[in-house]
């Protein structure tokens, strides 16, 4: 267990293993996404109430789910970085933020696109949309804080503290917004509950969620590899890598 | 105690493989050009810098660190400033604080607001802590900045008295030390204690 | 060496902060003036109709209180960071958690508490019904304490940065939202005649959580900022 942990802290080892993982994971992710999108868009029945417009959930729901999970990945990496002072955790945390922000943004935009035909308006101050918006703010806050520090090591620690504070706050924010919405909710807007979703619609959705997790992992690893090379550019192993590439 | 310290700043290796121990009755003068990492080293020894360097620092017992900044609040009087700064460490009576202030030449200024004082006097308020300190180890970053000639001489005799009682002083300074005690030099470009 | 008691040390820190604030009274007055001016903007923007203003008053008063708290949070540690006092605090043998609480407490006393005390005047100016004023006072009393604690985290993380002012808003405004929701809900409930106590209880719960956790994050943030 501990040797594995130590290996995780070593950039050359992590660089090597992540290269191997990516070699298999990237094609798998692309296949998963392609199958999921085709299945969801072409081979499922249209929803009896929303018609074809509901199909955007095959992008919207996975993006939202993974965006939220990404925040917890970031906060976990932050905790590891603060407790064990592991540099790789710094890099992982820093790599999470833009990916998570992008996914949150995708979820918001697809939500708006979905909202137009469903509710007749681009934006509704609904509990989930508002929570996603706040999640986007939290991500952007982490990115802004990281960029504001000149000393990148301190930047990573500061972001770790901020993301941990965010973790404690996300359930509170989510619950407050939920409650706030139920207080103000006009009766005219109704939700299509996820529980009523038909199995034929559910399977492609599950496939898309898994593929989005894989996509997140790929993006995270690629981002981390770039950052690793940039940080370790003066070390022997990076030089050797560059020489091997040049040959 | 410092072991195998190395520090990299902005892609430049400032020092590496630096190991030394500070023992009682020792005065260590950290030398090096501007930007050699003197301040960084003192801050690492004090425990203020915890990231961005390799190696290990072990501290035994209390220490007193005085940095670049005088830590003097303009809206407090020297007496209040000094009383606040020492209040975390130990209990002192008003007389002790007054005595320390007059030792650094601030007799008569105890109760005026500090923003009317000069930079050198701010510095002196801060240095008055040395007269009250019971910490064996002093870490001083440029203690003579803005201090006049007689003040420097007095501080140096204070250092000598401190080490003779078993204390130790680690300091950076651009001025030549004229202390009645043996001074070890730590040249950061060399990286080892002679 | 006889280290003085922690309680005594924190009391001294609190007194020092209050003395510093009292010697520059403008700094105490500024947030209140800001509060007054922004409140005055709303009738100009929304129109002077008393009914509209009364409808929006709970939200307006709470948002303005939140903003003036935000603007003052930035300065909680700034001068101590600039002159090196913060380094000395980190090196002192006293627990940083409690020192941070003392700082935040001083900040709340000169901003949140005063805002809560003067808020009835502004509530009357915005035509808030009298039934809401008591709820406004108590919700501000509890809520601004949470805001000060959370604001302390942002202040600690940005104190070492040149351009901290804008950044701190980006970092902590999302964290302020639950307080805003329940604070204004308490006032609205009282205005509509239902009990405000449940909302105040939730604000109290948030305060307990913030007292327990926020100083830990603030202390960690201060160590990082001094390090950088």
C-alpha cells in the first residue's frame, strides 16, 4: 500500500503508467461516447411529453454528474496535498479545475438549450440550475486564486484550502438553494422526475455517464502529464524523454 | 539544526546540500550577495517557510525571529506595541517593558503614537524585544537596518552578552560585525560551515 | 518559561484590534456610510413606490449588509500582514485557531454588530413593516457573524496578493449565499406573519458550524500567505 503511495508521488513512474493507461483508455472513451450518442440520439423512443428535445439529457446529465464529482476529486487531491505534501496531488488538483469548470459550463449551456423548448425560456432560476451556476463560480474561484499567486506551490496549497472549504459548503449551498426554490416555486413549472425514466432511455444514459467519467479521467491525466513535464523540465528523466523523442 | 537544505526559486538553485547545526554560544553570520537566499534561509529556520524547499529543519526550544518588517503598528504607542509583541511568550511587568524601551533609546517616546516616530525608531521598538527575550536562539534578518552607529555597537554588545550566557544568534547583515566573540560565517554560495 | 494563558492572550488581541479601530474611527464609519448609500440607490433604481420597496426591503437590506461585510473583510489581516505582525503571531506559542477567532470577533463587533444596530433605521426608510424589523435585527446579528467568519477565510487566502480586493469577492460570495437565503427568508417570514424563529435557528446552526470550522481554514490560509 505505502510503496504504491510513494510511487504515485514519483513523476517518472506516474508519467509512464499514465501513458500506458491513456493508450487504452482514450480509444475506449471514444468508442463509449460514439456508441452512447448514437444509441441515445437515434435508437431510443422520443419522450411522450417532450418529444425529441429530451435527448439532450445524454449530454446534460453526464456533464452535470461528472462536474460535481470532479469537485470532490479536486478537493480530495487538495486534502492529500495538504496532509502528505505530495506534489503530484498539487498537479492533479490544478488539472481538475479547468476540466470541472468546462463540464459545469457544458451542463449549464445544455440545460439552457433544453429549457427553451421545455419551459419556453432559456434560463429559469430553478434549484438545480442555480446550484450548477454556483458550482461554476466555485470552480472559477479556484482557478482565479491559482492564477493570482506567483509562487505556484503556495497557489496549490491555497486552492486546496479553498476547495476543501467548498466541499463543506456544497451540501449546504445545495440544500439552501433547494429549499429556497421550493419556497418560491411557481406551480406552472414541473420537472420530469428521473425516477420515471424508462429503461430503454436509461441504459444509453448510464453508458454516457460512464464514458464521461472516462473522458474526465483522460483529460485529467493528459493535463497532469503536461504540467509534470513543465515542472520537471530540468530533471534527468524529462531530458532523456525529450532526447528519445528527438531521435 | 538544519540538514541537507536546498532551495530553488524561479528555476534557479539558490543553495543545495546545506547542513549545519546551531549550538549554544555561537554567532552565525549568514553571508551572500543580494538574492543569494539569506532571508529565505532565515525564514526556513524560523519555520515560516514550509513549502518550496527540500531538506529538514529541527528546532529545539523557543526562538525569537525578527524579520525585515518592524511589526510596529502606527496607531499604537511603542509601549503598547512592545507589550503586545511579548504578550504571547511570557508575562512582563510595565517596568520591564519601560526598561527595555529606554535601553533602545526610546525613553520619553513610550506613550506617543508610533506614526510620529522615524523608521529607525520603529526598528528600535522591535529590537527592544531582544532585551526582554528569554529565548536561547535569536534569528535576525538584517537587524542593523536603519539603526545608527551607536545603536549598532550596543546591539553587538547585546549579542555578545547573549551568547556568553549560552544563547545563540543567527543573523544576516551587510555590515561587518565587531563582536567580542568568535563569529562563524556561513557563505551561501559555499554551502558549508567552515 | 511561563506562557500566559490563551484566554488572556486572545482577550489582549481582541482589545488591540478594537483599540486600533477606535483610533481610526473613519474605518468604523465607512461600512455604515456605504450601507446607507447603497440602500439609497435602490429607491432611485426601483422607483419610490412604498409597496414595491417594502416587498424588496428584506432582500435589499440583506444584500447590502453582505456587500459591506465583504468589502471590510479584505482588510482584516492586511495591515498585520504588511507590517510583519502576522509573522510574529504565527511564531508565537499561542494557538492560531483562537487568535483567528479573536480577529474575526473584532471584525464582527465593528461591522456586523453595528450594522445590525442601525439596520432598523434603514428598514424604516425602505418602508419595511414593523413586524419584520425585529427579525431583521436578529438575522443580521447571527448572519453577519457567519459572514465575518467565512470572509476571514477569503481574507487569509488573498492577504499576500497585490490585487486581493476583487479576488476575495469571487472566492467568498458563493459561500455567502446560504446566509443570504435564510437571512432574507427570516425577514420575509416575519413580515408575512409566520414565525421567524426556524430561520434564525438555521442561521444559528450555520454560525456554530462556521465557528468550529472556518478558523481552521483561515489559520491554514494565513500560514500559506505568510509562506508565499
